[in-house]
C-alpha cells in the first residue's frame, strides 16, 4: 500500500483519481497492471477527441462522450448484481463495462478530464453524480443512467425520494463538490458494506485499513476496525483501536458499549509477561 499512501498524501489537486482508484484494487488483484488501465482511459478520451472539432463547446464534448461510452462501448449500471464487489473495482469496471454510480462516475470524470472538462463528483444522497460548472450555469449528470443531464426538478424529486417530503434544505447544499479523498473513501465504504453483508470480515478489515490510510481522522472507522479485529480474535489490535476511538469521541453514544467490550477483552485475554 506504499504507492497508495504516497499518492493520497499529496495535495488534493495533485492526486490522480484514476490511479488511486486502481491502487485500491491492488489488494484484490496484486498483479494489476495499473498503467495499462490508465492507458485504457487515454484511449477512450482519444476516441472522443477524434470526433470533435477544435474548440468544441462542453455540451458537444459531453454528447460525444455519452455516445461513445454508453451507446458504443456500452458502459452501464449493474442493476442486476448491484452489490457484486467487482462493481467497486475500477479495473473490473473498465473490463466488464459494468459498475455502480461512483465507479462509472470516475470513468466519466477521468475521460472528461483528459478532454479539458473540469468535471467534479457529487456525493448526492443515495446516488453519486457528476457536475460541470459553466460560466452561467451548472450541469448535473448521471453516468449510471447513461450520462443524462438532470434538471433541478428531477434532482429535487430524487432528494425527496431519499429523505422524504419533510426535508427543508436548499438543493445546492447537496450538490457540493466531492474531493478526491472523499470519493476514494466512499468507494471503500461501499466495499466494506458488501463484505460485511457477506460476512467476509477479512476483506472488510482490509477495506477499513485503506479508509484509515486515506482518512486517519475518522473515529467511526477506528471503532469499526476494532469490532472487526475483535471478531477475528485480534484482541490487542481491537483494544488499540477502541482506545483511540474513545480518545477522539469520549462522549459517543456507544462509548459505554465500547468500554464494556474493552473490559471483556481484558478479562479474557492472557496478560503478556
């Protein structure tokens, strides 16, 4: 994970999102040829560029990207097997042309970036999106649905479906740009959830390790890693994460439960001499 660590320790603007996303997959695919997949993105953008006139406006670039990616290359959302972990690995998405909103959005953003579009991710509730800020407007796109442009009303409808009609918060609050580290963490949270659902605790632990590599300041992930360590009977590691969690969140709602777990571990773990 050293290459990933070096990459995510750079300033946000210096992080290569596609490279970092591929490095997340290296744990599962140790012989992954990362440069070959980066060239795949280069090739996709090159195919779009070959169809554009010099100085083509953003709207034309987006339409041409959508034509190539979704109609010709047939990238699509994997609705049938949404929780297949392969949907969260960028190499698998590029190979199989199937993904979930966040990984399809990374493909979309990275192809667009190579074409001069300043596309940004949006951690919209329930469904990751992409936006492009224009001089007098903002375009919000959904790569999971073929790159369609979403109107303000459509976005509001999605928001109300997710939160209910009681929500009284301006829409713009949910359209803030997601940083690259935030995107990487969200990818790993998806993987973690998939692995927990299938009770693959070793892989879930690996996902949390990488989350904390990127964002060591997330107390909930320290707690969850402690729970995973405890489940996997790694008592000392669990205690270490529980202690750090309580240092960061001494008044957390579950602080009492975590302290009880620490006492139980202390009673059942032989002392080291």
